[in-house]
């Protein structure tokens, strides 16, 4: 679903679930967003992250964001995986 451009910072835009079948430290995963985007990731639980709006959005400038999230485990060697999502911004001041 599109996110309205007048969403205030700290609004949760998505919830991301991560899973690693290893046990112990090898099964612990950290996630981050690639690039300079107006979003941030915050851990919600051991296997869940919230994608949060960090700055104001303006649909006239950017109508959609391509967000790449990288998940990395604590194994040795560390393994990683990427997932991409598209977040559309809806216009609130056009009729």
C-alpha cells in the first residue's frame, strides 16, 4: 500500500521479518538499508525490524523509493542476503 506523503516521521511504513536457521550467534541477524533514504530500520524483536519514516516525504520530488535491505548473520564467515522493496508515496494535496 502507498504511504501518504504527509506521514509524519516515526511512522512505521513496513515490518520486515528475518530468519536464519542456524543456532547461537550464527543465527543472529542484523539488517540495514543500502543508500541514503528518508527511512531507518529499527529492531522490533529478535527476528523483526520496523521500516520507519525518518524524514518528511514529498511525492512531487520522489513518487516511489526502491529500498534494498541487507541482512547479515554473525557467523564466521558472515553470510548476507538482500531483499528489495518498492515503497510508493501517495499524493495528498491533489484532487
